């Protein structure tokens, strides 16, 4: 932004220079005219010449004819010379103090008016936001937690949150900023605050807004994630509210299908997911809904549809180090998940128990918790496997874990991971 303002200041200075410089230069002032009358001199000269001619005639040096011709010529010359001459005089004078004050006051007024007009009609704040969000790796294209290709520099979501909160405080009607703020909270795993953003957004747009039901659906999804992806009564109430507003709200229908699937109600799950296709984005349908329907269909022994399957896949052969086997129980929960490099949002996850080890796990787009954040949306991920004493995926002191960083997702990698570290 400093470059923009420096450029504006430079242009204003140049413009003022073009306007002021000619006014400050010394000016030629007409201080009067002087008429130089040469008639008197010419008459005197005429008389002297005429006297000489008469003297020449008296001396017999000129005859009458020559005298007359010369006299006529002398009279013509007098008539030409007696017209006189006018001379105009100028003096160089600098601008006065009062003129300088007027000039610089006008220039200052012009600058202030220009800045005022730009403050009202310009877009410096939007440019600043764009530059900052571009640096953070954020976009406003998806209203949910969509993740693009990983950048070389990890996004500074904390900085983005501070900036976006300020933008919203300055202009609560800028709806795009709410979605970006929610994305930033999601990337940091702060789903409760993410849900709060959607509550604020719903209040801001009002019930008559075309996206009001969708916002309620995003709120339900954020609430679901804030309680460790559990269908609590509060989550179910939020889902019901969104569906009451729009029976085809895709986010909640996907959640409803997921809930039915976890309860082994595969046919119900398929019905929800089929209905979700009505308003779901093509990317959601291809990456999550169709593969999920096929998984449920397999459970029912039904034929499956051919769908475009992403090549993003990571195979993990997971085991537990021998020295830690005595410190765990068979029913201790293990969370295995992949997240974007430098991020905190799981793009694919698997849940199992210690008694299942050793076990081969496949992470791909079908293992996404949410259809808007999938493994194929990034080039590299960090892999974490954690035995959780608390039963939640968040790191707790004493948890056993292993992690592998910057694993490429499109190479069909097969990893041998041994849980052999303890969380300090």
C-alpha cells in the first residue's frame, strides 16, 4: 500500500509543479509607454537643408529647375519623418507575498479535495485486503473451508484473522470478509469461533437473503466440527433449522448422510446424498458424494456407479513401537489424519483402536470429513497418527504419536509409520 500512496503523492507534486511554477516566475509588467516625438528634430533639419539650398541658389550654383526639384524631394522626406515613434517599457517583477499565499492555498485545497474524493470513491482498502489475502494464500471463491494448492510460504492465518476482523468492524456489510474469516478459523482448527462467524453473518444478511439457508448449513457444519465431529443435540438442531429453511440445502444433507452412514443406515445415507446433488457444487459431487454413495452401495451389495476417482492417495502401514505397548489399552482410540502443510484442518482421516494394530490404512478423498476439504485439493500433506488418551484428535500431554511431513499426495506413496513418540 505504501507504494500506491507514494505514487499518488508523486503525481500530485508533479501536477502542482506544472501549475505553480509559471505563476511564481518573474513576470514582465507594463509600467507605461513613452512617445518619442521626432517631429521637432526633423523640422529643424528640414529648415537647415532648405537654407543650404537657398544659399546654393543665391551663389549661382543651382538653377531654378534644380532648386525646385531638390526642394520638393526635401519636403517629401519631411512628411515621411514627422509621424513620430512609440516605445513601450516593461519591468520584470516577482510574485508578491499575497499572490504566493493564494497560489499555495489553492494547491493545498486541490490536494485535500483529491484525497477526500478518493477516500469516498477509491478502493485502497480493498487493494490492501487483496494484497494481504493474496500473501496469506486465501481466496474468496469458496464460502467454506476450501483449500487450494499449497504455496511455498505457509499462510499466516493469525494475521489474516486480525486483519479480517478489523475489516468487518469497519464495514459489517462486506459479506465476503465473513467467509474468509471463517476459512481462517477453520485452518487453525478453531471451529467454535468459526461457527460464531456464521451466526454473525446470518444476523447481518437477514432471513430474506438468498443464501440465508446455506449460511445456516455452514453454521451446522462448523458446530459439528467444533464438537469433535459428533452429532450432538445442538448440531442436530442446527441441521434441522437449515433444512426447515431449504429442504435441498446441500451441506446439511451431506451431514445427514454422514450421520446415517455412521449408524449403518446405508440406504438412508444414499437418499440424503442423492438429494444433496440438487444444489451441491460439481466438485462436491465428484469428490465426495458419488464416492460416498458407492461406499454405501457396497455395504448393501448394490451395483456402484463408475465415477472419476482422484489419484490422490496415501497408503499407511501403521504399527506401535514395542516399548509403548504396555502403556496403552486395546480400546484406546487412534486418529490418523492428513492435513495441508502448515495447516490444521484434516483433509482425510481414519479412526481405529490400538487392538487393530498393525493395520494398513488408505487415505484418499473418500476419507474427507467434509466435502469442501479433500486430499486432492493440495499437493503435499502432513501425516499424523495419534493414540489419544482423551478420545479426541487434539494433542494432549502424554499422547503417543508419529508424524511425517510434506508427503506428496499424487504419487501413491506407501508409508511405514511406527508410533514411537510421546507428547510432551
